[in-house]
């Protein structure tokens, strides 16, 4: 598992002062990897992910 500082936090503001989409990951309380994804302010998904290797992740709700 990657260190907390190595996990991903990405935001896309589409040239405005407001964030429209983002991906945020963190280490969970019981060593789970947690992710929160917001897509163009239409939906927010929260769940866990596992690292599959080759910079690929499997996300589950």
C-alpha cells in the first residue's frame, strides 16, 4: 500500500473558481483505501479501492 502522501487528490475546475469534478483518495481507518469521486457536480460516489498494479485501481461502492 502506498503512503498517505502518495495517494491521489485531483480537482478539475474547468477554468472557473469552483470545482466541478474531483477524485480524492485516502488510507482508511482499518487499512482500507477510501475514494470519493465527484463527476461534473452530477453525482458523488464513495467507496473503497484496491491497487491492481500498473497504476490501475478497482473501485467498489
